[in-house]
């Protein structure tokens, strides 16, 4: 009897605020392994947003709603008014968004104080109402997904949140396996996701502490999930998604060498200079180096050299020169 091999893990690039913009989405999805990605959140507060706002957050809308490598980009909305959220979701869909994602997971204090993101998890009925309004407000052909945490201060309302969302015809649900209070502190409580995979009538996506192919394998065993959202791990190791897919195929993944990653940094700087004023082009490179140094010691050495550089030309020269860790 022939056994059907397990399906390859489905991988989604997370919507990290202030980090994963269109340039970064382009660079990471071009390496391969991702099924889709999600924009940084579009804040919905008092009005129907003009088209230019959606184009700013998702310039991919002008190219069929996909990255240059063809990966779909869902538009993420953050807000607390069901009617306004539905209206803005409908506008995003009319502009060609391949899907709508709803943010109930952002832990930022400024967002939570204005009743956005994870703060809404204290009101499961409101979370359900927003999801229902958006689902009814966009064409059935447009997927609607949501992203939550286990709860706000505690996970005591987790099952109540799931019960409410199970009554909405969402396409998928991403769960960051920590509460808002737990923030990003290890560990991620993957075992809690098993409750969701058993209860929800649609697919559950695991998020949190996925740094390596072995983490994804372990998370799958514990949570029962077969779909995973990569966030900080994808920034620390740009080829993480490709490595996960290689492991699934049973081939030994060839990790990105530092030289390849440094080439990405050089391209990243140049792309930022093309899109933004020079004074804003350098800091994103430093920010990425902060993540990369977790995986690459060379990135830590390079960051020490460039952390006071504010001129993009000087930054380009530093990126192209051998760093001290390579010369040692």
C-alpha cells in the first residue's frame, strides 16, 4: 500500500509593523518558499480611507496584488468599528487586494490604548462582529483571514474567542501563541493551538518562535498545524522559508552564506534610496542588521561599524567593504 507523503508546509510572511514593507516583502519572497504575505496594518479609525493610502501600504496593488516574484499580498486592516472596517475592506478588495487580513494581535501600547489590535481580545463579541461585517462586506471570492493572540492579559478567554470566530466564515485564522502581556517573550505556547485546530471549521496558522526548520517541525507535532507564519525568524535568516521547504523534500538545505546576505543588504539600501529620501534610507539597513546578527556573527560586527553612519554613500561603502569578522 502506497502512503501519500505529507503535504509541504504552507508558509506565510508576517506583517511586521515598521519592518516588512514592500521592499522587504519583495526581497524575501524572491528567495522562495512563501505562499503569501501580509502588509503592515492599515489603521482604520474614522473614515473610509482614500485609495492612495492602500497604494502606499501595498504598492503591489498596482501590479495585480502580488510581489514581483508573484506572491499574493493580503491587505491587513486594524480598527474597532465593524462598519468602517467592512467599508475599507470593500475598498481594498475593489483595488485588487487578493485577500483581507484583520489585526487582533498587535501588542503595541499606542495601538491598544486606542482600542486596536490585541486590546479587542477583551471583547470577543466585538472581534466576531468585525470579522462578520468584513466577511459580508467583500465579495465571496476574496479571502478574509484574521490574526489573534491567546488573549490580552491571560488566555482565559481564548476558547470564547475561538467559539465566536468559529461562527464566521473566515478563510483562515492565524494565532500568535502568546498573550498580549507575554509579548514576544519565549516560549510560544504551541500546545494551546491544538485547541484551535480541533475546534475551528477552517485552517489554523501557527505563529511565534519559529526560527528554524526544526522549530516548524516541532510546532507541527505539538499544535497540529500545517501552515506557519514566519516573522522575526525570516528577518534573521532570509532563506528560512526556502530552508524549511528543502527539509520537507528531504534535501539538505544550503544556508545562505554571509556574502549572499550582504548582497541583499546592498540591494536593500539601494532600493530604499530609490523609494525614499536619502535621510530615511540608512536606518532600515541598521534595523535589518539588528535582526541578522542573531544568525550571522558578521552582521553583529558590521552593525558595530555602521551604527553611527547616517549618510547612504558611506553606508554603501561600509556594506561593500570586508567586515572585521571576515578579515579575522
